[in-house]
């Protein structure tokens, strides 16, 4: 009987077959290096979201943008989310997909967590209670939580949410690292890899030119310039845009890289005085633009073509002037106080051949002015080293005062619609007391200008600005606007200000109510009665 005991035990335990043990799960795939996605459309980095919202709310007087108000208005779910993330740490976002097809774009956003361990415990408790679903993702070694049409995951110390699980698995680790580790150099940074689609953009523009625009009657004259432009577009590099908040301005920096023909074109950009804007007269608006030789050549080609098709004295004078124009064009204007209406404007043109331009200008001015009731007198600018004419013109009910002058290698054209011209006198005055260079704020702006490769510079002071008490805004409302752009073989750089007061005016803009409808007309009296 004792001999049967082992057998009975085996029968009770299932016979002689060994217990079935499930094979161990395969090891998860190795995590590859964290690299930027190849289909990146744009990347956005914010250094301190809390400070950005707070400064914008304070500057614009829009209290809804204040983080605490924003959280309270969003309900308990948003409040809980904002409590879990660290709004004072960097955050990042990215868009991926086919740059030419917005319908294919997907996004991912990463924000740093205040307490990553506590957040994981909270989510685990919600999953256990059935309030939330969790899906294991070997691709990122983390759980992905579906939430309606979106999904999110905790990756390291960051929470990453996106419009799909696939997007989180594709770019989650990268945007978590890129967006929340380290300190971005600017308050806001936007990066767009334009170089990846530059050739495709060139091809689209070429297709449009070949099929439509290139068939216009006058297209042949501009074709060499267009072909060069297409080559330039193919050399567009990546675009970087940054924003920083200063005392009363948001400063926007733009950088566009260059390669190939675009780089070669920029390297040949004509040199010129970097601070030539300071020699413009004090005015409401001042603007300087320098253009490359290829643009000058195209302008001369158009003038030559016109001279061949319609030979005349006027066209020949125009052709002579076109050949004498250099690489810089400047503009200044004066606005009537409180209206924004321009009452005087002056153009300054750089000349490469002033001697040839002078008789052509005189002939063109005499021809145009001679068709109106006008009075032409020599302008007394000899003491300023300038030569020109003053013209008073009456055309119908309109009367205006105009002047032109050449001083050195600069041509000035000035027109006033109300009163006498004043800008030209200030521009040619050797003392420079009425020029922008005598304006301390304009000189401070000029210190920002690049020393070489200036493409454009803009400076304006407008008298009309929102009142501080109307906006509840903090910055002083100076009405100063400025910007500049420069070029080198490496690409184009640019910087512009956006006064925070303008943002306040935008947020507080109120549309005028429509005028009240007139009262209905009284009915006519009955027939036969007065």
C-alpha cells in the first residue's frame, strides 16, 4: 500500500506531466537615440509660460490671460492639469507631417511636471478605479492614456499630449527632451525647417510662371530676373523666429538661412552706410531700403525695352534716370496730428551718375509740371550744396507744393499736400539739427542696426496712441515703431518691435455700434383734409 502513495499523489496532481510554464515575454525593443523627426514641420519653445501669460495679461489689460484667472475659468479639469504642470519651466510643441499638406499634420506638446512620481501614482489610481484607460507602449517604455480624441503619456519628468498614440510614440521622447530640458535662449522660439521644402516651393513657383505669368506680353523683360529669383528660392534655409519681452515692447527676431544661389546672391549684396536712416529728416515715418544689383539691372532692362518700343524724349529721359539710380531708396513722411493722414512725403534716391541724372530730372519735371497751372522757381539751396527747383502746382481744386534737389549722389523728391514742404530743407541742411540723428530715441534704435549688409531700416513715431487708463496696461505708450533687416552669405537676419500698447489696443478695440435706424415716416394725411 505504501508503494501506491507516490502514484496516487501524481494522479492527484495531474499525472506525470510537468506543469506548463508560459514562456517569458520578449524583451522590449531597444530605445534608439533621441533625434529630431525627419518630417518636422515646426517646433515651438517657450521659456517660461507663466511669465509670458502674466506679462501679456498685464501689458494688455486682459485679465483673462492671467494664469490664475485662466485656470479658474477653465473648470476643475483644467485647474487640476495646471496644478500638476510646472508653468514656470520650459515647454515645447512640435508639428510633424508633410509640409505641403496641412491635412497630414499631427502635433505633440510637452510640459514639465511638478511631481512626476505623484502624477504616476494618481494616474495609476484612476486606472484601477476604471476612470482612465492605460495602454503599454514598448516604443517609449511608458503607458499611453487615451483621452477622447487625444492621448497623453508621462515620459521622464514631462507630460506629453498629442492628437494620436502614433504621434506620441514617434516624437514623444524627442519633444519631452527638447521642450522641457535646459533653458531656451528666448521667451518664445519658433523653428521651421524651410530648407526641406525649398526646392518644392521653387518648382511650384516655376510652374506658375511657365503656365500663367510668363505668357504676359511684357514677361520677356523680367524673365532673367524671375529665373534668378527661382534659383534664390531653392536656396532658402531654415527659419528661426524668436520673441522677447522688454519694458514696453515685444522684440521679434527672424533668421532665414541660405545656401546655393541664395547665399551667393546675399554675399553680393551692395554695401552701404548702415546708419543712413539717421540722415533722413525728423518725421512721422522713416524708411530705408537697399536692393541688389540684379534688381537695378532689371529696372534698367525695363527702361531699355520701353525706349525701344516707344522712342521719345520723355522715355529717353526716363531711361537715363533709370541707368543713374543706385542701390538705396529712402522715404520719410509727416502725418497730420490726431488724424493719421499723410500731408507730406519725401523720397531719397541714391545715384551712381548724378551728372547724367540732373538734366533728365529737369526735363521730366518741366514736362510734367508744364501740363498744369504751375510756378517753377530755382530753390535757394546753394549754401547747402544742393541744386534743384521748387514747384507750386494747382490741379483742379487741389494745390500742392513740390521740390526736388540733388546733393552729392542723392536725389530728393518732396511733395506737400497741405502747406509748404519742410522735409527736404531738413534733409539737405548741413547742420543736421532737424534730422533723425538728432533724435536720442532714433539713435538708440540705430545702435541695433547691423554694421554691414543692411537691407532695410524702419523707424516711426506716431502721436496717436491708446491712453494708459483706457487699457489698464503697464508700459508707457510712446508710439515708437522700428525694425531692420540685414543680409550676408549665411542668410537674412531681421528684428522688429511690437509695442505692447498695440496689443492692449487690439484686445480693447470696440466696434462702433451701427447707427440707429431713422424713425418711420409719418403717414400722409387723408385725402381732402389738410
